C-alpha cells in the first residue's frame, strides 16, 4: 500500500516515523522546502507542554494528545538524540485575581490526568525560581514540562524514518491531488506524479490549500505570528524553570526560558495575520516592546539589551476556533487531514502520529497494520564535544577534521559538519543548505550569529557536495549565500560571467 505524506514539519515527520514501523507500506514524505522542518517547526518556544492548558470539554482531542505527546517525548528525545531537559513550568499569577485563573488550570490538570500539578504561594514560588518578580501573587507548578532543541526535531525524526524505509523527497511541491470515483489515486507535484492509496496532509500553514485540492475546502488557516528575543549564552540573570504568565484567550502568554544552549529567550507575541501573510516572519518594534514589558513583569531582572544576539518571529497555523482538523474521509476515501495543528502541536506530534495510525488508518479506514519484526528506533549520532578526551584524541588520529573547530560558539568541528552532510545525503536531500546544518547542530546560532563560522561551513558544503561556493544557499534556491561579484572575487566562473 502506497502512502504519501505532504509536509515534513514535526507533525509530518512524526507520522512518517510511526508508519515506518509497519509492514507493507511504501511511504513517501514530500516537502516543498529544501529540508525537513524549515517551516513552522523551526521557530517556536521549544516547550514540551505538560497538557494542563487545554479544556477537555472544548478541545478533547487536543487535550488528550498533548498529555500523551509529553510522555512520548521523554522516549523520543532519547532515541533520536535530540537535546532536551525537563525543568518544569511555572504559570505565574501577576495579580491576586490571576490566582483564580491558575485554579482553573489546576482543575484542567486534574481532569487531564497530569501528575504533580499544584498551586504554590509566593514563598515557594521564589524557592522554585529565585529570579521571578517578588511582587507576583503565586503560581501553578507543573513539573513535567520540558524544553527541547526544536529546530533539530523534524530533521532527526525524518532521518530515523528514512533509515526505516521511508523515502524523503525535498523541493517537491504538491500541485494537485488526483481523485477518481471518490477514492485517492495520487499526488501531482513539480517532480512528477506519486501514486497513492492514502494521502496524509500535514502541510502546516498551507494545509487548507492542500485539503482543497482533495475537495475538502470547509476550513481556512491563517498565520499567527510570535516574536522573540534571544540573549547571548553568558547573559545573566537566567531562569532555571519555564516561566510564563496566566494565559489569555488567544495565547499561552509571554515565556521566559533558558534554551538548551544556555541562552535566555523571551516571547512570543500572538498577532493574527491575514491568510495571505503565510511567509511574513518579520519582527516589529511594537511586538518586541510588548514582549520586553511582559517579561519584565514576570522576572525581577532581564539581561541588558546589548546582550541580545537575535530577534526573530515564528508563525503558527491557526485553524477555525482553535480546533485541530485530524480526520479521515469517506469522500475521497484515503484522504487524511492533519491540519491546523497550532500549539501545542510540537508537544503533541508523536501522539498525533499514533492517533492517525491507530484510530484513523486502522480504525476508520479499516486497514490492518502489522508491526515489523525489526524496526530501529535509534538515530545513531554523536558530537565530538561530548566525547571523553581519550576518545577525542583517538578520533582526531583517524580523522583530523575533528581537530578543527569550525563553530567556536557551539564547539562544533569540521568533522561534525562532514558527518552531518553525509547523513543528509543518505536521507536523499537534494540541496545541502546552511540552515540544514544549523538546524542539526546549532552552528550560526551563538554569540557571533554565524559571522565567524558561516563562510567556513559554506566552504565545507561546497567541497563536500561539489557545488560552487556561490551556489551554496541559506535555505534553498533563491537564498544563495554568495551574491554580486563573488565569482570574480574567487576567480571562478569568470568565463560564465563573460558569456
């Protein structure tokens, strides 16, 4: 049976990995970008939510899958070697009246079966997180909340899925879905036609467009923008817990967290954009000022602004009424939507994948899935910096590239970069990009933001792939790193210019 999954964000990637456990499936994962996770999945707060913020009466599926997803990530991050930590979360009541809101979420936590959630007074709050503003009223403590390297998630999941037989097709844009006599027949793309018995739509911000191609056009998705600050790794003060204020009707609130690399991050905003603004990741003065003011209310001190190394914005696919659209259809039979997966989509992704396999494919479509006898859940990789000194010395003797540090901020070596490139090639990625390397390693995200290492990494990509330096891209065609007269400066491609 042929299965086509559209979209290699964290949800589509998770679906591919889960389905790769079953016999008799030929699985094709299509992604219009140059790599997995280059859309919604790479720019977010990176939090693994505990699941106490979704009302099981209003959003029963969202509540159920968030709680299950939180548990699954404990396992998945270990299996896939994705950096993660579990510091717990404090939902802070800024005013006395906000404690009533916190009590509401405590009740939801009980109903959703989340362990350890409880109210804490100001004294206990300050013990749990000394950097919280001492003028707040109290908080709701959720110990199962985590933080992960979210840009790494989708690439890591896809790599493991490919190792288990999934075929990954990058730079492959869906142009249409073929339906005959009420049944799915395949997908038309810019790279040809893919026959399919089942098509799963996990196209993120464009899931409404893809769904309409199959004749399901009863919903629209609009982007919701979130803006952030990121501070240098050594900027103080920091928080040890995940900290945010009690939620509002449209947002979980501004968060203050310490990222996996040790830098403080604050954000996001929650600005609804028009449907045609699905590529607008610009930041605004108003949005960033809002984030700063709200963060100042949460903690008693932020690092100085000259310690900010980056601002950025991410987009979330907001469905009608916040309702996830995870459905299998009778007409056309074989079409499944995983659309409108707004927050807590990152947390829920593994659970969404199992829900689609077990409840929709096996349940509603009545297709029996049989587990493979041999399925590899592990992504085998390592970082030179994590090895013992003895093993580092042995590795350098075998491969001197590991002795050359390329990214000083993250201590990533040339050997690490070459290993990443080789693993990307094995995945079937057509174009090795700078952002692809960045998502997998954290290079270009530290203090210098790539001013030291980017050109070095571009040269390694050029050497290892055979692509001219001026054709190395940030994230695919149209984002070439070398511009203007770079060919002439390198004394290459001069004849081509002359023509």
